[in-house]
């Protein structure tokens, strides 16, 4: 297979909850021939299809792809982990846009982002406001296909202890069956979200496409 015939994906945020699941699916599936993990340090994972583009590394002597087709952005942090609003904005907005711009320079035509339920650039809540702003700013770029997944609180195996998130998950799981219409707030399983992102990348869709949490299982073909 020539390099021009290859389908090449790039993923940013592959060390996170959804990013890990998605990268594994990209490597094990047949949808893409080559997968580039974007970050600031090596993941330590070895796979024949996996390459690493350390664009945020202190050492700038790194390998980079000649071209890309589809970008998956799983970047994201929390205010607590970021330590400040400015640092949160840098990760969840600035790095997301930087990744998108680098993708365009490499010829990518598709960008699929994990945003958040309630994303709104006019929101009273800082978190939702940042998510809404990055969605709006991405629309200004020239991607042929642009999609935003807006999951509810994410469920899945995490290494770090997030007490507040665990409490929220427990409450949502208890209340969802009891409150009419509360399916919209049901926790989003990380594996299902990863499968939905991969499935969507293989379809033609009207851009920009917004996928709310309630629709994610359908796109993942698990309903």
C-alpha cells in the first residue's frame, strides 16, 4: 500500500479516559492504517500502527506525519486539576484549536471533538462557556467535516480518585430511572463514546454536527 492510499488518524488526549479507549479501537480496528498519538511525552505503548507526534514536548526533535486524514480530540481537564481558570482555558480551548490548525496543515479534512453537555459560549458557568467558545472557534476553521460530541458526566475506569465525580455518577444512576426525561442526563460510558466517535468518522455527515449525550449509544450501535 502506498502512503497516499493509507487512511491516517491522529488522536490528542490518548492518556485520558475516553482517549485510551478510542486509541485502542483505532489500533485494533481496520478503519485506519496508521495512528498518530499527539502529546508532550511518549505513552510507552508499542504497536505496528502507532506513531507519536510529540508536538508539546520540550525537546522539539520529534517525528511528524507527512499528512493526516481524521483528527480525534479527547483533550480535556478539570478546574481542580488545572489549578486555575487560565490553565483550564489553555488546555480545553487553546490546545484544542492548536491541534485543529496543525491538522489542517497536514491536509486533514475531519475533526471530531469531545465537548460537553451544556456547552454554550454565553453560559453563566465557566466550564460550559469555554466548551461553547471552542466549538464556535472551531467552526471558523476550514474542516470539511466537524463534529462535537456532548457527553454527560463520563463513566469508566479512572486511575485518579475524583470523589465529586464518583458521587455525581452515583446520584445520576439512582435518579435517572425515577425522573421523567432524565435520560438526557444519564452518565456516558467512555467505551460507548469511543465507539461512537470511531463509527461517526466512517460516515458522511452534515457539518458541523452536534451529538448530544442521549444520541451517543445509537451512533455506537449499542441500543
